[in-house]
C-alpha cells in the first residue's frame, strides 16, 4: 500500500462551513491536524471580490476566518454533527505584506488553534502564504455559542 493510499481522504471544504454558494471563499482543504487546518484559494477572474485583476488583501481576514470555521467544522464532523455558526470577534497583530492577491496566485491559508476556552471562545494564529512567501498574518479571536439561535435572540440587559 502506498503512503498516499493509507491517508484518509480530506473532506470537501463545503461540508465544513455553513456558507452558501459564492460566499464560500476557500477552494479546498489541503491539510487537517488536531490543532490546525490548511486550506487553499486560487485567485481567478471570477473569484469573489476580484477587481482589476486582483483581490484586495483586506479579503485575507475572511480567508483566515473561513479557515478557522473549517477547522471547527471538522471538529463537529468528527463528532457526527454538521458545522455550527461562529463569530469573528476581532483580530490582533494583523499584518498584510502585500496590498493584493493577483489572478493566478495560489494562497495557502493556515489556522492554528492557540487557545480554546470552555465557553466557546478561542484564538487562532493565522497566515496566508503565496508563491512569494508570507502574504498576511493575524491572530483571530472567535466565539462559537453553544446555541446560536438562543444567543441571537438574547437582548442586552
């Protein structure tokens, strides 16, 4: 048996995220581990947010957030459940090393879990690499409520 044949197949990225249609910005999952997920995005002329031959680097934060969501979706998948909705609370140490991602760029988006609280709060170190090296990096703070519907119905006291 070859090494590739012994590895489990990676799940379809769409099965890991509750995003619909064009709002699913990641193309595929390329690696999943206990504490991380790596996804890929190929920038094409029809890529969402592509204007004048490129996607602005500001979209990188959503690529990172979706990689975090896909990581969480994989955790739920392994437990036999569909992906849950989560919320991006904020970022720290966000750096963009280029202003845009040109058509033809292949982006590797990595989300590595740094902290997980029992209350649904978590922090992930994220990065985007392309053919020229590190393109963007940030630490994302996220929240996944136990019951999304109940959480959204709550009114501030």
